[in-house]
DNA sequence: GAGTGGTCTAGACCACTTT
DNA sequence: AAGTGGTCTAGACCACTCG
């Protein structure tokens, strides 16, 4: 089992600091040669290290050492920049699109509205230390946010909610599962189609316990780890 | 990009019910032939479907369609059989070992005790509908549970805690990340070394807010999805 | 334009599971 | 004993990135 030995060897180099977070690995052909194997076998090792979250890949650009994951606590805040800042990381968001659209089947089901009801859909790409790590799609119920798009949605949505509409996130129902990146989502994250990813779905409720919006967050799975404290109810 | 087309084709067959949960796929050579490709390309598709959680693999036995994941709510209960039962699934546990051992570095750090302090270590393998899905290692502080091993640890630990020691889980700090399965853990789960997995680490506190034990849970990553409700504190 | 990663082919051998 | 999955080899072509 060569591929296990190669995994170990690369892991050791990372742990020893020879390969620092964000560093690019040598070309596959060179790595294959230096491990005295073929590209196919080498890529098996790399793919497993990717699945493990030790390495990540940028499509056609190469393999890189994963930085520490962002600790994501669903209990604390929904505010990405604040979360990043609290962990001494730099955050940045890019607005991909903001529209009033007929709800997709998935969105309608999550928001418990009839299919094709009109909802706001806001897509963002978020960067962590200049690396694109998550594509967030928000589906927002217009009844609580009339003319939302006349306001600034390029920065923090939670801030706009609070300042313009007196709406504060109070509770959230979340669900974390594994998926893979496809099409535009993959492309925005500079990932190869089919790469493993983490999907975080959230349903957000305001201070009156009304369901006000939902998020679908497609994360590069090495970029987050879920971490929280829970008081057991049973 | 053949491998994407193959992924889609297999996905469709699953969605259409032609391949039901738990079913074994045809042999790789047959699949490769029917998709008019080679085993290498076919296995690329299968590996991605595995990463996505649609398929799983049993070492040297073949590829299977993943059942629905167990919804795991860290807020509700730490009791695996109860969780499974509430979702109409059948659960079973196997005791792998139970010993008093010097704490490993990881365990000592989690439990905040000096390295090599003696702690109980209990390893279990848990089955969901007769499929092994998680290896759980418990490290338990002996000071709260004198002579723990004289009691029954083959069934529910929480029950023993409660009945024999008046200790009730009250709070838990958890952390979810991705890893890969290696060695004995992989073998117990009938997985190939290096397969992607989910690691759930928990620190459990009793009704007096004392840290009493910790768990390391290595899950087949297609077998669970984290799902919870949180009240935001900020 | 050179080099790189993405994708694919057509085999092979072994150890293990299954029949 | 036959079949299967696990692993590996030694190439190839293309589209893209990067200097």
C-alpha cells in the first residue's frame, strides 16, 4: 500500500512545518517521480488527503496545504466577518447576485411556502484570508422585508435586517451534511466538479419566532469545523 | 468528463429506486463495461459518490447504496439506541474493550489531566440496522466512577452512570470535523484504509458542571447528519 | 510556449470473498 | 475454483495556467 506511505510522508512534512498552510505542493509529475510511482497512485494519496481535509485543490492550479479550519459555532452568531475576526482571520464577501425569484422546490420546502412563491435570493461568495471558502445562498421571505433590495445587501445582511427592519436572528435550526461541489458553485470556489464539500442548511427565526429566511452554505469542507456547547434537554 | 455522467447516471438510478438503500452495486468490471469505460474512470465516479455520501464501500466486498443518514442532535441525547429508535432504526452495540489505561496525549488534553494519568477507556462498535457505522472511544475520569468496570458497561453507559453513580449528562461540548479511517478503526467498520469519515469529539459535563468523560466517535460519514436547533446568544 | 492538472486507456497481479 | 476489489504501471491527449 504505497498510497498510505505517501499519505504519511506528506502528512509528516506538513506536521514538521516543511509544508506550511497555504503552500503549493510540487507538480504532480515531480511528486510522483520523487515517490517513485506513477501519477495515478500519487493522485490517490492526494485525493485521500483532500478528503481528510489536509490538502485542498484549486482547479488546474494545483494542490495546497489546508490552513486551520474556521471554528463555526451555530449557537453564537450568524455573522461571518465577526466569526472570522474573533479567530484572527481575515474575511471578505463578494455579492454574486441579488434578485426576487420564484422559490426553487428546495427553498419552498424549507421556507414552508407554496412552490414558485416569490422570494429574495441572495448569493454570496465568502473568502477567508483571500481564499474562497463558501458559497452562501439566502432565500428570504419578502413579507418581513419589503423592498429589501433597495437597501444595501453588499455587506452584512444581519446588520440590514436589524437596522432597517428591526429584525433580529433569535433561533436557528441547522443541519450539516456532506455533499459535492458542482457547476457554478464549484467554479466560484475554484474547485474541481465533484469535490467533497460540507453543506450547512439553516432556518432562521426572528425575535417573534417567525421563520424569516434560510441559507444554503456550500463550504470547502476543509475550511470549517463545527464546534459548540449544548445544554442537554433530556 | 465521463465521470460526471457516470455519477449522474448512478444517482438517477438511486433516486428512481432502481438501486435501493443497502443494495450492492454490480461488479466494477461489469459497471465499467456497461458505461463503456475502464475501471479507473469508473472508480473515480464511485469514489466521488462515496465522498458525497451516496454510496459506501465495504473493504473487498463491493459498493453499496447508502441508507438515509441518522439525524444526530447533540442537544438532545447522548444515548445512541434511543436516538436510533426515535428514528425507527435498529441499533446494536458491541463492546470492543474496557480497561483502565494511562491517558493518551489526546485524551489527557481533552480531559485536562496530566499525561499518563489513569483513566477508563471503553471502545465500542455501534451498528445501525446491522451495518457498523461508528467506533466510539470513551475516556472516563475514574474519580467520579470508582470501580466502574465492576459494573455492566456492555449496554448503555449513560444508564450505568445514572443508576450506579447518580451522574447525569447535563452539558456537552462537541466538535465535528472530517478525517479518514485507519488501521483497527477502519477494519472494525469494514472500511478501506484512508476512507473519508466524520469525527465527533465530545466533552461531557454532569449536573454539577464537572467534566466527567470525553468521547471520540469515528463515523462512516454517510451514516450521520448533524441536525439541531440553537438559541442564539448574541 | 512550456508546463501543469484533468481526464482517460488498457492492461496487470495479488489477496481476499464468495460460490 | 472463480470472481472481485485493491492496488499499481506506463503511457496518452487536451485545455488551461503561468511566466
